[in-house]
C-alpha cells in the first residue's frame, strides 16, 4: 500500500529587522511555569531587541491586560519609547507600531 506524502503548509516568515539602535524594537513575551503546589505562575518580560536589556518583568498568577498596559506605561515614563513592539504569539510574531 502506498503512503501519500503529507502536504506542508508554507507560510512566509516575518522579515528580520535590521536593528541599528536601542528602543527601535521591543520584544514582549509571556512565560508560564508551575509551582510545586500546582499553582500556575505567569511572567511578562519586555526586552529591548537591540541591547538585549530586560526593561520590565511582571510576575503573578494572573496577568490582566491592565497590568500589561501599566508595565508598558511605566517603562515609557522612565524616558524610553519604542518605535515598534514585537509580541511573540507561538510560531508567528505580531509587530505593533507605537
């Protein structure tokens, strides 16, 4: 019996930005882990893609959209403003322009 080859879905990859200076692009990602007690732990990390500096880290069992907005506003109040924010959503990344 012949087996058919599985068709692979081809998606164009996101263009790799040529970063030239700090605050040109920030990367934002959520990391999840579990405690020994079984509770979930979520971490929001905001990193400058050029300098690889961690700008903010928010840790809690639940991170709301207000908490994410508050963290980004706090960074901007410190005198840093990005041109774009990259948010990693699994395999594909979204790019937001500020």
